[in-house]
């Protein structure tokens, strides 16, 4: 490929300057085993709570249908208990999320600063000055 660039440079009457390899940003990820386990536990508990809530909602729908058909006070009592349990599960899910956010904030892992790479490269000058800078003149 360099030979092609040199041929093109010769045809155009300019000298070929190979591109300068710029240092690449390297991100080194260090995982703390304790944090990884805590994050895995959070995801596991969160997933379980979601499944419990979804299953409970389906069971509640069935129980409401049964209570309407049976017209039994005990069936309505069970519906009330199921509603209370689903509300508690939803509150536990919200509390779990709040606890994780508080832990991350205390550890300095705020969501706003986690996994951000900022590259601000600015050159003010002419193209001639830029070429001189790149050549090292």
C-alpha cells in the first residue's frame, strides 16, 4: 500500500510522507471481584423480583376472575392479600435499586461519571503549521 501512495505522490509531483501513528486511547478495566459479586447479586435479585411480580400479576388476574365467579368472601380476601404482596414486591424492587445507587454514589461510581471517555483535541492554526507540527520541524 505504501508503494501505491509513493506512485501517486510521484505522479502529482509531491513527496510522500507516511502517516504518523497516533497513540490510541487505552482503557484498562480493573474489575474488583467484590464489586462484580455485588453487581451480580443485584442483577439476580432484580431479575427474581421482576419474575415474582409478573407471576403474581398473572395469578392476581386469575384470582380476580375466580372471585367474581365464586362470589365467595374468602376469595376476595385472598385477592386483597395478593394485592398487598404485589405492592410489597414492587416496593422491595424500588428499595433495591435505591440501595445500589446509594452504594455506587458512596464508592464514587456515580452513573454520570462511569465509563466516560472524553477526547478534546483542538488545533488552532493553518494547515501549513499543522504539517510542520506533524513533521516535527
